[in-house]
C-alpha cells in the first residue's frame, strides 16, 4: 500500500463528514456510503478489501484523524483539582476563624505601647493552621491523583477490542485504534467499533436498539441501496455501538469517533457516571452524622468555656472559636473518600495482576458477598485444550492420538484389526466425518515460531487438528464455501454450503452440531462410502454411543452432509427467490437446506478438568459459596466433570434444559430445583437467565460467567457478571463487571477472596480513623467539662484554658490519619477470610459491634490523655503537682505537650489494635511493613515538633524529660491493653454462643 496523499486525506475526511442526502445522487467522493458500491467506497478510502490497510498507513491515519472515541469533557486543570481540596464547609470556618485571629493580632500590635514587651512577633496560630491546611490539601491531591491513575489503568485493561484486517492478517486491536479505511472483521458477539460499509456478509444480523430503538435484530446485506433510507433501514451499513447477534461479515470503516452516527448525538450519550457507590454513600452518611455530632459538641465546648471561665478579652474569644472549629475539622476524616478510592484501586490492581480485571471499583463491594458462582464448563472449569480423541461412525470407532493443537498423531481402530476390510471402510467414514467438520467450521489453526495456536472456538479448531492428523483436510481442498447458516445456541448446529471445483461446481451442505439434534435432520447414513436409509436401529445405536461417550466425559459433535446435485442455490427445492431471481437470506431458509441429510459420524472431544479448580471449589465451599455448573454439554458429561471437581457427589445428576422448561410455569418448583441442583446441562441462554433470577429470588448474591453473545443477558443480570477474557465476545465483556484474563474458575475464587480482604481492610481503617477522631473529640469535651477536677483551670490564671490547642488537633490529624490508614488498606489477609459465610448485602459497613469498638477506644484514648495532663498540673484529680519555678503558663505548656504526645501515641497503638474486631493484635504483628513504616514516620515527626525550637513556639510545645516520655508511652499503650482485654471478653462471649 502506498502512502496516503493530502488529496486522499481530503477524500477520507469528506467520507467521514458526509450527511445523509435527501435524495439519491450519482456517486461522488462525498456521497452516502450506503448509496455507493462497496468497491467505490474502498477506492475512495484507498484500501484493498482483501488485505486491508498496512500497519504503517493505519498509524498515519490514526495520527491524522485521532483515536476512535467520542469526545469527552476537557480535563480539569491541576490547579483546580488542588483548590477543590479546600471545598469543605468546615475548612471555610477554620479559614474564617484564622482571618479573625490575624485581625486580632494586628489590632493588638497596633495598640501596643511603643517599646512594650509581650505579644507574639508573628500570628503563629494562624500561620500554622494555614500551613497544615495546605499540607492536607497536598496529601489529598496526591491521593486523588493516584486513584485517578489507577482507574485510568483499569480502563486501559478493559478497553474494548476489535478484529481488523491489516497487511492481509486478522489482528486484534484496541477499538480506539480503528481508523477510516480499516477493514473490520465481524462475528457473532462482536461490538461494532465504527460506522462501516459492508462488502461481505453471511447471515449477518445486528442489534441496533442502542441507536435506532429497534428491539429486533436487523438483517444485513452488502447490496447497494437504490435510494436514501432511514438509519434503521440501511441494511448495508453497520454502526458504532451496535452488536452482532448472528453471522459474520466484513466492512470498510467510513467514520470513526465523533464522525459516527453515535458521535452526532454524543451529547445525549454522556459517559460520565456520577452515581456514588453504596459504600461511598454510607461513608458520606457517616461523615455527615459525625460532622453534625461534632459541631454540636463544639458548640457545647464553646458554651462551657464561656459559662465556666468566661472570656477575658478578644483573644479568649478567638482562641475558643479556633478550638471549636478545629475540633470539628479534626474529628471528621475529610480524606476518607480519597483513602477509600486509593485502597479500592490498589486492590483492583492486585486482582488484575492475578488475571481478574474488575471494570468498576465498587464491584469489589459485591465480590466479597458472593454466595453462588454459576460457571460454564468449557475453558473455565476445564483446560480448554479441546482434543478429538474418538471418531465413531456406522462401521465402528477409532482413536486419534496426540494432544494439544499440534497436528501430530494417527488413527487406530478401537477393538479391531486396522488392516481388515471393515477397518478400510471405517477409515473412509472417518475421513468423511472429519472432512465435514473441517468445512462446517469458522476456526483457524496457525503456526507461529514453532508453536500451534487456536484462533476461534477451540472446539472447532480441534476438528481441524484431527483432520490434519489423518490427512482428511486434503480431501476437502476442492471445496469453497459459498453460504453459511451460523451456529446458535438455540439451533445447536451449523451448516455451510460449499461448491466442489472438481465436480463442475456442484454444491454440498456440510453440517455439524449436537448429535441428538443433528440426527433429527438425517434420513440417510453413509457406510463405507455407500449411502442407505437411516433406520430406527441406526438411530438407537448412535444415541447409545452418545450416552457412552458422554459418560466418559467426552463432548460429542455429529457431522452430516447433503449433496445438492446442482451448482445453483436457486435450483434447490424449497429455496425462496424474488422476481429478480435473488435468493433470500439463506439463514432464514434452514428448513430447505438442512433436510434429508446423510449421517457421517460423530467425534468425541475431551477437555480435561483444570487440576487447580478442585481445590478452588473446595475453598469456595468452606467460604459458604456454592458452585453451580451451567453448560450446553450432555448431562452425563457435565455430571462426570462436576463429580471430578467436587461440585456434586459421585452419584449426583444434572438437570436438563427440557426439565427446566417443564418447571417454567411453577416458580416455587423452579426455585426448589435451583436451590438443590448444582449441575445444569443442555441449557439455552434463557435458561441461564432464569437460573440466575431464581437464585437471586432466594437471597443469593450470584456471580455468573459467560462468553457468547447470548450469555450477555444472564451476565448483566447477575450481581457479579464475569466475562471470559480469551474466548469471550465483546458484547459479553461490556455486560460484565469482571473479566477473567485466563478464563479460569480459580481466578473467580481468588477474586472473591481478594474482595473479602479489601472489604476487611476498609473496615479496619474505618475503625481506626473514627475511633481516633472520637478520641480527640472526647479529650476536648471532657477536658473542658471536667477542667476544674483535672486542674486544667488553674488558680491565678484568668480567661480560657483549653486542654489542646487548635494547631495541635490539626497536627494530630495530619500525622496519624493518612499514612496509617492507607497502610491498613493493604493489610495482609487474615487466616479466616475464606472460612466465614458471605457478607449480607444489607449488612452495614459500620455495624453495632464496630460502633462499640469506636466509642470504647475513643473513651480510653481520652481518659489516658487527660490523666497524663492531670499528672503534670497543680490541683489535679490524680496528682497535685507543685508549680515551683515553672510558673502557671509553663506548667500548662508542659501538660499540653504531654496530652498532645499521649494522644498521638495512643492513636498509633490504636492502629495496631484496629486491625481486627476479635483477633489479637499480636497475631501477625509485623506482617504489614507499610503500617510500621507509617508509625515510624509519625513518631519521628512528633519528635521534631517537640524538640525543634521554632516548632515549639508554633505548636505550643516544650521538650519532655525521659521520665515524661515513659509516662507518655505507658499511658498510650493502655489503649492497646484495653483493646486486648475487650477482645478477650468478646471472644469468650462468642465461644459460649
């Protein structure tokens, strides 16, 4: 392909920006593609439909026209994101109080006598508060940026994919990389990635409800339209955002991004989803309740100060106002939402590293609650390395050796002499059976660097591999496919019509499908190359072989054929044509094609269970999660695999789709069946949906796997929709909440485990944050109310005396909230994480037991802090320390430093205690190195505040003696001791129950 000229670029742009003309017009470069011959469209877009664009040309067009995506809102500037950190009513109050403080300081300086001493050289309180707010905003901005990066990485992992023809080879690329002129390859289950003009289609049907509102899938043909038609009637066009429900096709992209039909109405299709998750809503609720409670307490504290001590001057008013507002700000964990998002995002990234790609962060909440996992068999519970091992024909049975996709092996007669006359006839039948399977096939076998790869359905590729092993594919080299009746889960069969160039182009129908279904369309049987009528005895023998192979865990596929004895489909009896002699959609005429067929034989395909799945099923069972197998395979095959994996016992059986149909009119009976049955076989897509809805009616949280387009309704309806990343269609992936990159059932169980761990960790840091903040509130509240007993109000000192300064409260929150909480968000899993029953969806994140922990620890924290202050004050409840040479003011600074430090250390001990409601903190004490790192950082910063002189002035602190440090650590450690004693009592009470 030659490079694209500017003129060609203009033509492409013209094709992209084309509006539908009001009337048909002669072809021109900017004509409607639906009114233009496909070859002319290809010429205008400078592409060869048989090879597609070259990789270099596609790259040039991508650079010129941009990614294939709808325009989104412009990104928010970083400075706006930073300023958004200050958008909080409590922060506004604090800033207002700080301004008042600065004004009071200015007034004091202006009214001071010249040369008089006293007063502050700088408004330290105001400066420190502003600096802390800035640091808080920086931390919040960093946390949100990390969360956004994680979400963006997640979006990249779940980006939709498209099959395009480039350099003559079908490639799987991101949908955003599709460019005008690309040849897109369409198949059942694909999402259409751009507006495109069809030039080839086989029984193609497209669901266009998202664009046109038409609920029924629309048939598509590449024929050029004779006149302009409405969007829903343009049968030779496919449009961005629609999905393929049946058939195959190829089309030339005429519009991408905003130049598609969807792009024209993009303002009506806003992708922004501002809906908050249930967990976020509960966190908002908790923050509001806590905020209101703390504001009320702050007012009480302010009133108590006014009544009990009075305000001597404007400085007392300012200091009391700062304390009240700071208390409200400090008690509400403003960074909770950001921390929650970061923890969820980190958890989702860990899942992705283990092949479970969760599309939305909030899905993690539901994962930990899963009580039933409904799984397909093939590829999920099994290895998906389909291998044809048996071929059964009317004359006998052969075994095909070799495993995997390498076409290396041979056939050996089962129970007979390979050189006998019967064996020779049997070989002829085997070649015919496998040959039919090769032609009725959409799979492809590729060799790359010495290894063989399956492209398409592994079951279909296994037929190609088997045919190559015995050279059966060579017998079919003269046949060329001319039409197709695609496989659907309802039909359970697929047929193609091929012409034989070695026999004057005569047509033959080749079909494959479920043996019991395909047999119903056969009236003849081929024995050693001769055709005779199919008898009832033949039918019973074939069905008995199906039962036998299914009982041995083989998946069976029947093959049949029918010579049409003509080289024109129009001459086939029953085929409908119009007045011009054109044949109607062949897929709608299957009754005329798939009749009077000749039974060739059937194959037995083995797909061994995954070794690791049995352990995963057992682990799920221990976690109270039931595993249900839903498959289209034979009941005996399904039961055998399920038994081997431990899903059912050795004597367990499967319930079939026909049996479910008999229960359809009795919802209670249907629910009883799904409650007691764990294997469903020979089911259709509607059965899967009904099973999911039935399990949900019973109060279960259901995870449902799927790969085909018909699985999408069940996957979307399930609480946790799981799409196969390897074999799954784009429609199913878009409907799912999670994608398995390795199509492995064990990955689902691992994701559920990780979901439980994440939820546990969320509860851990919520317990820590809220109990620590409640401890601050209780410290200030009881410090004011009990000031007279504790010695905080001292004789000889007039005005307001508060237990902790506003700057100290803000520093505590800055020091102990973010880092330890984030570290607890990545805490390792506990031993019992998969030994507990699934969490109920109506169970509150912060339940009564957690509120008990929060209030208890908060009270203990306040008690040890106030006791520590009391020990360093004269006139205290526990001690009556002499003022000595310190003086009242210096003694109060020392006492505040003690209370300030005790509260910091108490919260750090609380970080260890909050890791579990019942389990001792000493179990796995050093398992979280990040938590110890956060604790170490907080200790170092607290030392800096206490021993750096200028910070002493800013935070109202003073250096402490070694004995004072022993008192601080000892009192703070009592938080951990009290928590351990409470847990012992709770464990004992739980054991009695």
